[in-house]
């Protein structure tokens, strides 16, 4: 009897009332308002996650999970590299030298950074360079004198072709007569990479270790740092730090990608939380229609409620009936929002409705990645708002004065 009465009242008050059509209209507004709010919140969270992961992916394109670097002019020795490779066979290591340069071709000039690398090691941890060398001879690059790999943006800016010469001016100075002049060297264009980010494609250049060692007058086997690839960098950084304490070395430090770009991702996480709160207010505003709809039902059905109470229905039953009525309207709205959200993400993912400038973002369509935690948080948050909005009208319905209503109405 208890459950049957509550179910009867819920479905009775959901029916369209010709005498009071505005009550149904208000309930529909609450239903669609909650649904649209949930849809917007889920799609926004998916876009924020997608953009965050896309930026993280782009940062990893030319950056590395871990980076071991020298803190003194002595550099990192080849013996330390071999010791780390023996101790951590599950990790990948790629030594490098670096130097600032100004590239010149014809009347065009561009400043950037050149890296001397062991390309056979580097392509194992850098997918962009691996792609650049798919049709090129890596062995020839290692043995060639003064080869260079340039980015696609610099390649187009200088109107280069494979085998063309590019003049590089280094920050190192050498005496020429009565003055010091920067070291200048002509390099052969050996390959072209395309990272998808113009800042890297115009500012990064790669050569072999021998060439940069010769320009800097360094012996072979001395490096500025070591790029390290790890699938679990936050755990492996502690392992490497512990190993370095037991190895004879001087002036060596290690940092992870999160330390290099921590502020950027912290700002994105803060923006995501703020967006979640702001969009949750849309659901909160829609839930006000639930309150309005239930209060109008209560005012219109005061006589029926009073009669039910006089015939033996408890105040608790009346309260639960209206609470479930509000939850039913809001819950259906949440289900509608979920369906609309997944439909919207499918359309955005498969049709070019919104296009992004590739030269700015490196992608042409919105990246979508809905985290399970965001989905659950949205559902729980929306249901919580709906329950809170339904509680007050339900409480008011259970407080109706039966004697007063029956005597006067």
C-alpha cells in the first residue's frame, strides 16, 4: 500500500492537466533545462580534457619525460651514460649537446637552438624525428660532416631543398684580426621534421654529436645532458636519483616534464575546476523550475493532499511522493543530457562542424576525451542538485494543515 500510493501519486501528477497547463510547461522546462545543463557540462569537460591531453602530447613531441643535465662546464661523461644504461635496461637514453644559433639562407635569418644527438638513439624516443628519417639514411647522417635536420617551418621559410646549404652562426666567438667574431659554419640539409607546432619547427635544428663537438672544441663522449624516455617518469626519477648518489659524478641534476611545465598544467586544471562549477550553475538554475513546478502542483492539489491525510496517508508518504516526483523529472533530464552529450560528441568527432586553425593549435578539429571521473562527477552533482531542489516542496506538501484546508477549501 505504501509503495503503491507513492507510485500512484507520482504518475498522477505527471499527467497533463488541461485546467493547469502551465504546471506541465514548467515541468518540461525543468526537464529540458537539466538535460541541456548536463549535456553542456559533459561536452565542456570532454573538450577541456582533450585540449589538455593534446597540449601534453605536443609538449612531449620535442620534450622528454626525464632530462638529465649537467650543472657545471665539465658536462656529462660517456661513462655515466653507460652506467645508467646497464643499471636501467628498461629505460631509453639519448645524449645530446646544445647551442644557440642563427640560421641564414639568402636574405632570410632565424634564431633557434641546435642539438647534437646520436640519431640512432634519438629516434627511439622522438617520434617526430623517426618520421623524418623513415626514407633517409640514418647511418649516413651519423658519419656525414656537418649535416642538419630542420623543421618544416624553417624549410619553407628559407625555400630549401634536400642537400642545400644553410649557414649557421654560433654564439661561440673566435678571434679574427683585431675583433672577435661568431663561429660560422655551413651545414647540409639532410632531413626535415614536422612536429605540428610552428615554434619547434622554426626554432629547433638537429645535427650529429661529432659536428657540434668539433664546433665547441669538446672531446667526443662529453655531453650537456641525456634525454630519458620512461613510461613511469614520476617513479623512475626517484630511482635514477638514488642511483646517481652511488655513482662518481659531478654537477649532474635531473628533472621531469611536470617540473618544466607544472605551472601550465596547474593553470589548466584550475580552469577546468572553475568551468565545472560555473556550468553546474546552469543545472542549478534549471532545478529552480523543479521547485516552481512542484509548488504549483502542491497549491493546486491542496484538497487532494488534505483528503489523503485525513484518510490515513502519512505525512512521510506525501513527502516522499513529491520528492520522487521531483527526482523523476530531474533524473529524466539527466538521462536526456547524457544522451545529448554523447550524440554531440559523436557529431563533433566525426563531422567538421568546428574547425581549428592548424597553425595555432596543431590540430583541425576539437579534441574530445571524456574522463570517467568527470562523467561520474557530473551525474552525481546533477542528481544532488535535483534532490536538494525537490526536498523543499516535498517538505511543504507534508506540512499542509488538513483541518484548515478541509474546513475552508
